[in-house]
C-alpha cells in the first residue's frame, strides 16, 4: 500500500530498536551455552526470513492473491513509497513466528528466532530501498549486484529473481534469471 514518508521510513528505525531491546531482555541471565544457542537460533531466523522473502514474493505478491495488485503498483511505480506499515509487519511476524515458537520452544529460542526474522526483514527493507532509491549514488559491489539482480526481476520478460537480499532460493528453486534474460535452471 502507498505509505507516508514517516510510515515508510519507520521500519528503518523501529525494527532495530525493538530487536536490540528484545535481545537484551532475552539474553539476560543466559549461560554461555544458552547464548551460543540463542545466536545460532538468531542466524536460523535470518535464514528463515530469506526463505519467507522468496516465498512471499513469488507466491503471495506474484501469484493470484489479493496482494498481487498491490505489488503490481510497485512494479509500475518502483520509486513510490509502497510497503507494509510497521505495526502490521511486526504484528504478523510476532504472531506467525514468535507465538508458535514460544509455545513450542520457550521464550529464549522464540525471541532469537523472531528477532532473526525481524532483522532479515529490516535488512530486506534497506536493500530494497537502496536498490530503488539510490540508483544515482555510488554503492558497494554488493548493492550493485543486487540492483542488477532485482532489475532483471522487474524488467525481464521471464518471471524470476524473487529473492531481493539473496539469490539462494532462486537458484535452488530454478527461478534465477541471468543477465541474458534466460533462466539459469529451467523449471
């Protein structure tokens, strides 16, 4: 949906604050083994986000869902401030990831997993913003490669490159598009 400037940029500020505060609360009193387990679960949450990013983008935003027309607005106007309000994304991530993980694994693991997913979502927002809104500025090779990757998603006649922060899942699921607009792995 079309967001105000305040609402669009809120993710960049609110997610780190929530993640740092939540991490501090959940790490308090853990043993070294507990801290190691927490950070491994955090990394798993970030990996889980990358898979969710791919699945949501491919199936929900490019499928035949009610969200596809909203995403089509982004494709037709890539510089528009289109996204999900912070309160909605936090509520959904907390409900879908945090609560079930808490019920199954306890607070510490649930918090690490949810924070990992939230950090992945935050990083996705930064990467996607830089790709679209910082095109005339010099950027690192990392952002340059991701920009080229994502532009093939936007402008190729082929459907693919659904991962924004990584091409991992596109390569695994055969939806990666190389620079010549040909699928790298045919599906």
